[in-house]
């Protein structure tokens, strides 16, 4: 202990040891002491010396400190000292008083110690295990140490954490720590951990990182929050940028909707703090990450749709039109809105409807264009407005037509400023940057839109009083080639480049515009003069663009002007310029240093206005036209004639193939329709069969109910007759009823006598037939059946006879009892009761008879429906057989057409082979698709570079 007191500053006799000696003694004490207190004091002393003697502590004590972490896990205090010491020797904290050389030496020292520490992956795993300790003095220094390791050796440490079991999950638990210091440093740790590692980014995202980070941002006050909000946003950007899986997870989790409240701004936007500006800038950057043009088109379109539906786009447009917003936030908001609407028709239509809060209200597009052509506005703001206008017109033919329409004579409104007027004003301004921006903006209004290119030819400009108006196309060429004042303005490279890009885009793939351009007799001599001159380095780009413009005039020339046919223009190039020289000048465009920079991404980002020369879409056009123009210039007239003949032949064959394809499509549609009809009829057939089955079941059910009612009716009649007989025996009947009964008995006797007579006749007939049967068997079978029938009838008659006798017996018994009791033993009340019972029984019998009749009618109706359904099923089966026959015939016709197509393709192949033998390059549809795919892949590779 006395030794430690001396080290910590106590007075000791004799010479003072050096720093290295003191550190060596402390390391020995850490390694050899058995008492925990001694080791703890030694490690505390090493911590106090680690900043001043960083090299000595790192080289001598690192192994001992790691051993402490492994063996003294039970003491949180010594663990904290050891972690702090390791952090001091590894961390490269920048100090203001250090010069550049000293800082570089410190950085090298930290990288050296980090490399030494992570040589054994178990050391990093040990730190991860210590982060599970809840003690503040262990967890906080552990977080700082791991962050420093990631800063110095990011890739290696990321690999160790990635393969460590539950490694990322342990670090995610830091975000749930209730101590803000640890949570905030955990954010910094996760920022370093997720840099440029897609696998770790996915794991962190699926550990519910988005939910936790958005909750922290909300708790801290969103854009009004402090540095913690900034750290959360930086981590979100790391997780989402260039990671399609996380972007899809973010969208599917409905987290885009939770971003909308971030952009709610009030009426008073003055006095924004620097932190709020930073936070809002990162929030806008996060939105741009989700809709970046480098993402897959499907994912971008889905995010754009979600942002419109949840109102995020509307909120951004509100910021766009608000007053008092800082310039850098306004610029970033314009860029963000640009990418949210780029290529999305719904979003573009909404943006076209946004009006600025002015009097009278003006469209947001007009207000933004006013800023773009105003030379007093900041350069970055003007670039942002140009990008917004380009994104508004990207794949938006409706918007292109609206912009061009503001230039046409029939739609010009003298009382208001339109987008077309602003573009024309910028195009002919004295500011070269305004010239370039307006030319590029107008070129995007014509991009891939033949209709608008032709419409723009109608635009007429008034030059000065007393002079006739000139077309916009002629005025653009005049700026390039005529007039002292105009030449002085047009001599600026930026202005001339902008106008040439506009003209190339305008006449590209538009033979009518080419004819209008060549109709001006001064244009071709000006272009040839520009290309043939030997100008300086700055003018080379202008020469290349002039060569491109002249090449487009050759390639898309329809030979309608006799003086400027394809052949005459090529002869002119060969005489005045030379074909090789022309191709060399054409190559100046792609060789320019700013060309590749503009080709990388759509957003125009330039360090200075002077370097703003190329547009992204124009670089695509150059890439597409350079090869075909070179071939067109080198082709002879005979080759062109042969090519024209072959093209016509191919067009004819293509037309035939197209007709066959259309016929096949029609037949396919018919077959599909017939299949649908068959499926529909099959479904109807199944439904009818089901209905028939149900009806059969109902009929059977009604039969059962009918039999039950029949049995019930018979029992009730029998019970009624029994009750009537009993009551008559017990109580007697009145005189009138006795008379009626006697009459019924007489009638029954007559019927009995008649039946006996019929029975005797039948018996005689039976005996006669039996005797005939005994004599011969000629009519044996018929007689047998007749005998059976007669015997059954005889049995029925005997049964009826028995029933009649029983009825007579009961009637006689009833009459005798009634006569014997006729002295007046009846009671009036009992007679009334008997009469009521008889009436009730009679009513019940009538009701049952009516119900029986109803059931019989229902049964007949069901049998009729069954017969009708059976007939319908037979008809449907017949129609189904006919349809199947028609389908077989259609398939046979289709096979015949396919054979014809195969023969046609063989003829086309032979013709193409002849062309190839003649040295011509023939591109069919598959080749063009393959080449377009190759070009797209090449552009994607360049974008990634």
C-alpha cells in the first residue's frame, strides 16, 4: 500500500522512478497480487496514467487488463477501471491543442492497439458478455470501448459480433436502458456497427429497431429535439440506405406514416435553432432514402404511393410554400419533393395542383421557375428547382403537354405569368446559367414526346417592333449563329452548350423538326464551320455537340429537302470536315471530364456554376446516338439503298408476322372466352344437379310426411268411430238419430247384398277360368295373371264384406240399446257434449283431408320441376359437347398458324443472314431488347461506381 501511495503522489525518499518503470511495477502488482484490493488499486493507478503514458500502458498492461476482465468478473469496480484503461489507450479522442502530426500519431497508435486487441476474437466476445452487466460502472465503459474498437477496425469487429451468439441482440438491449447516458452512447455504438454491413443492418432492423428509434424521436420532441434525435436519425439512415430489405420492412411496418408529424411547421418559422435545422435536414434525407432513384422502381413507386396516401407529400409541399423557412431546409425540401413525385403520375398531378399562398394564387411550378431564372437566388437553390422541374416531367406526358401548351399562341394569357413565358425569358436572358437551366428544362418537356416536339414548332416569338415574329427553333439557331449582340451572348460556352442540347433533344427522332431546322439555309454552314475549325480546349465540347446535331440531321432525315438529303449532307461532311475528323469531334462529348459525373445520377449536383454543362438525360441520348451516327456517316449510298430495301422487306414480313400474332391473340382470346363459357356452364350444371338432388330429397321428405299423415288420419278415424260407438251404448241417442241410423243400416244391407251378388259372379268366373286352365296351357301366362288379379279383387271384396258386417253388427247393437233406453234416460247436457265432440271430430277429419290434397298437389308440382331440371341438364350436356368440339377445332387452327409462323421466321432468318453476309448489321426485336438490357446494366454499374 505504501508503494501505491508513492505512485499516486506521496513523498518517497530517493530518486523518482520513470513512467515506464512505474507502469511495469503496477503491471507486476496486478499479475502477482492475491488480494483483490491490491489489484484494484493497481488497475486504478494504471487508469490514471493511461492518458499521459498511452504507449507504455498499452504495450505493457493490455494483457493484464484483459486477464482482469476474465478472472475478476465478480467485482464491478475493478472491471470498470480495466475497461476505462483499455478505452483510454484505444480511443483516438481529438484534442484541440494537438497539431496534425501529433493527431496522426495518436490515430496510428489507437489503430495499432485495436488490431492487437481484436487479434483474438474472444476479447470482443468478452466485452459483449460484460455488456449484460447492469452495473453502470461496467456497462458504460464497455459501450465506449466497443465503440472505439468499431471506429478503428470496423470490418473486423463487425465480423466478430456477427458470428457471436446473440451479439447484436445484446447491443440492441442498450436502447431499452433507462439511463440516458448508456442509451445515447448505445446509439453511437449502433451507428458504427451498422456502417456498410447489410447483414447487421437486417438483424438490427428485425430486432425492432425502427419502433424503438421512432419512439425515442417522439419522446425527445421530434425536430425540436436535441442531439439524441440527430443520433437516432443517423442510425435510421444507416439502416435504410441502399438496403432494399429494410426499406420494404420499414414500409410494410407502416413507419412511413409516423414520419408525417415531423414536418408539421407553424406560421412563425423565424429563429430556428441550429439543432432543429440539422434534425429536419436528416429527416428529409431519410425520406429521400426511401424514394431514391437508385432504388428498384417497384420499391420506389410503392413508397411514393404510401407517402401520398398518408399525407406526407402534402406536408412537404406546405413547407415548400411556407415563409421564413431557412434556405438550406428549403433547398433540401425541394429536392425531397422532387424524388417523391419522380415518375409517379398521381404525385405529379397533385404537385401540379399546388398553389402558392399569394394574391392572386400562382401554381407552385411557376413560383419555383421564377427562382430558377433569377440570378440573385443561391446556386444550390436554382439547381434544386431545376431538379424538381425535371422530376415533375419525368415520364409525365400530361405534364409535358401542359408546359408546352403555355407557349402556344392559342393558350397564352397576357394577364398572368406562365411556365412557358418564364422558360423563354430564361432562355434568352443575359445570365448564362439561366440560359442553360431554361434550355435543359425545356428539353425535358420534349423528352421522348414526339407530339410536343411537333407542337413546339408552332411557337412564334416577337423579336422587335415592325419585324415579323420568328419561330422558337429559328431564334435558338439565331443565337448560335447570327447577330453581333446575340453572338456575344451566345459565345459563352454554357449558353451555347445549353442551346445545342435543347436542339439535339428537340430534333431527335422527329423528321419534321429536322426538316424545319434544315430549312434555314444558314444552319448547316454554321455547323460545318464550327466542326471544321481548330478551336481551343474550351470550344471542343461545342464542336462535339455541333457534330452530334449535324449527325442527327443525317440519321433522321426524310430527304424531303432536295438540297439537304442524307447523301448530300454526307458528301458535305466528307469534303469540308472529313469523316474521320467528324467522328473524332463527335467523341469529344463523352471524353469530357464532366460527362461521366453527370451520367452517374439524375440530380444536378455541381461544385460551381461554371461546371454546370451536362444534363443526366442528355448523357443517355449521347450514348444512344453516338454509335448509330458514326455508322450512318460511313455508309455509302448503295449500302443505304440495300438497307432500305431490306428494311422494307423486313417491315413487310414484320407486318405479316404482326397480323398473324394479332390473329393468334384473337383466337387465344376466343379460346379463353370459350373456356370461360365451358367453365360457367359446368358450374351451372353442377348447381342444377345440386338443385335436383335437393328437390329429390324434398320430394322424399314430402312422401314421408304424406305417409305419416295418412297413418295418423286412419288412427283418428278409428278412434272416432270407437268413441262414437261407446257413447251411443252408454248414453243412447235421440229418436231422429235412431231413425237415421236405421236408414244407414238398411243401405248397408243393400250394399252387402249387392257385394254378395258380385262375389258369386266372380267366384263363378274364377271356377270357369280354372277349368279352362286345366284343359290347356295356350293362354297360361295371361290367365294366371288374370287369376291373380281376380283373387286379389276377391280378397278385397271379402275384406269389405267383413267390414260391412261389423258395421251392421254395431249399428244393430246401437239401435237395440237405444230402443231399450228410450224411456227418457238421456241427460240434455251429456247429449250436448256428445254433439260437440262429434262436430270437432268431423272438423278435424275435413282438415286432414284438405292437408292430404295439398300434399298431393305439392308432390305433383315437384315431380314436374324434376322433369324440367332433367331436361335442362340434358340440354347443357349437349351444349358442352358442342363447345368442346369447337375448342378442339380452334387448337387445330392455332397449330396450323404456328406452322406458318415458323416458315415465316425461317424466311426472315435467311434474309437477315444475307444481310449479314453483305456486311450489314441487322437488329431484330430480341437483339434490341438484349442491347437495351445491356445498356441498362452498364448504366446501373456506372451509378454504383
